[in-house]
C-alpha cells in the first residue's frame, strides 16, 4: 500500500489545545478519544449525541474532555466557546451527514452544512490562537459524473441531492475565507478534506450500510439493500482521521505548503460494492441474509464514486494501513465484541492501538 508514515506526528498534539466540532458523532467521537489518549487538551462543540446507544457516551467522553452541547448554527455561542478556549488546532466535523435525510429536510441540511460552516470560519477568523484548521467536508462534494476514475481535488464541485450540494457549497465558502481572510494570516494553515465512505465500530446512524446491516443481523432479519451494485471507497474511520491529524500537524509547521484541499480514501483496487460489504459482514458474524430490493422508488443516490488521493500520497506521505478485508473484520469485530459484553472503551482503545501500534507501547 505504499510507505506508511509513522505515528510520530501524533506527538505534535500532546499538551496542545484542540477544538473539535461534531465530537458527539461517529467520526468526531473517535477523533476526540484518540486525541485524549495521546495527551491533547480537547474541547468539543456539538449537539447532544443521538440515541440511547452512541459511541460518545459509551466512551465516557463527557467526563474526560471539555464538552459544550450547542448548535453550530448558533454563531455567537460557537465564537464564544472557541475564543474562551484559545485552541491551536481546530477540526470541523459538525454536519448533517446523510443523503436521504437531506431530501426530507433540505433547509436544515443547508443551514447546518453551509451557514454552520460559515459560523465556524467566522470563529476561526476572530480567534488569533488558531494555527491549524482542518475543515472536513465529503467526497460527495464533487459533481458526480459516474466515471470510472477517481476525482481529483481540482475537479468540479456540485451535487444532485441537497446533502451533496451543501457540501460543495461548504467547500466554496471555505475557499472564499481562505483567500479573503486567512491569506493575510501567514501563521494560520487551513485546508479542507474530502474522505471516502467511512465505516467502523460505534456508528448507529440510521440509513448507513454498517449500522443497518448490524441491526438486521442482530434482529435476525434480512439486510435490505436499496442499491446493491453501488460502489464506494470504503475505509475504516481511523484511515481519514490519521490523514486529518497528519495534515493538521504539517499545517502547523508549514502553513502555506499544505494549504488547499485533500482527498483521503483507499486505492481503486479496494473499492467495493454495497453487496460485498454486506456479504463480508455476514461472513464475519457467521449469520444473516440479504434482500436486494429495487432502488426505483428511492431518491437519487450516486452509483459510482471514487477518489484520487495522489496528492496525499506524494506530498503528505499518507497511505491507508488497512485493506478492505481488514477494515470489514475490525468493524464487524467491534460490534460483535461490544454486543457480546465487552466494554466499548476497551474495544475502541485496542483497535486504536492496532492501527497505531507506536502509541500503544
């Protein structure tokens, strides 16, 4: 898979103040837990976690990091929280992150993903302590033409569905702030990131392939697949997080050299269909069945999507560590072990150390 960067860059965050939006969500809770494990001082800003069963509460993060429950659409509260904390690093993950709910409530999707991002950028603009900003959007920010090759960072932005369009808009907002305001702050490094479909333990969102499969398997019902032939660049949650952290560390040291936009995803040979994901989970659990339904009555969703990550490989030196089989195995094992009675924090920590063996020694 290429020359994998060692985990020494994680030392850049030890004892440093890190501000995370969306820390109660799936990716955000993994990032907050990882940063806390390596000794960062973390403050999270997000809505309360969703559902009785969620990764944030299972990890006990409210007791180990700073925790502000608030809406990113509240610009004054967001600015006050960041200014009061005076962080060096900022990671922006807060979002309405699902395609199908964006059809049901497009207004909230745009308010959260566009104006919420404006509020975040305004807070950074007013906070002189920030030296590194990683602004996370999505691989769905690209105008998807359903072609076979991966999208590069300079390909056209756009989106058929409200979610994709909101992420393309958020990228345009970031570009404007970077050129209009952050360009005049030579000590601030700012970059946007676009990651492929992220999977892993601790995700219970409705309408996502892994939690939908796990719920079906555990309830002994068939896994209903709307579009089994759709392909995605599946990757374990720790893959893009390692990219975000590596990028943040580089931005802190060389702001101009690492500014811009970055893709983080698996190589093309690791891209798989939704059906293959479900089949691998069933094999790992040792039980389950699949029902492949028609997608004719469902809202439009992209069928083919892939990223070109040459920039991250060649300039950052970032490469994925786990292949598709390992990714699915670690994901399935997380749910199996936690449902079997193991403590979620213990399982999450062990997988963290499996991915970053250097910090587990």
